[in-house]
C-alpha cells in the first residue's frame, strides 16, 4: 500500500509518520485489496480542548473510504480514525463475500 502523509499548518513529525505508517500497514495486511492511503494532519486553533485532526482516505474498489478524528493528541486521533476505517473495511469485505 502506498501511503502519502501531509501536514497542514504544522511542522512534520517523523515519529507521527512512523506511527501512522505502522498502523496503516497493519490494516493493509488484513485487507490486501486496499491500494493507497492519503493522511492529513491538521491543527485547529479554534477548538481549545481538542484541535488535533487526522483525516485518512483509503483507495480501494468501490466507494471511497474516509475517516476523520478530532482529539487532544494526534496518536488518539490516528487510533480513532483507523478504528472507523476498520469498521468500514469489514462492511466492504462482507459485501465482497456476498457477491
């Protein structure tokens, strides 16, 4: 799986790159038909409590698979976005099996 990571209005982070890459590669092993991932990290200054946003879009057969999470740290945002993606992938896998 190809992974493209972008940082919007913030500095890049090698540790965050490694963390999200590890999580997505684990997901790719489970769902081999996922082609690529676009990851966007943003910081929202308006939200005082949270504001750490992670958006992940997966390229796979069928409609797009997208998740967004807004948490108080990026690791939690990645975890929640991956959890949401996994739910969508399980549903998609079920549809593939039924056809």
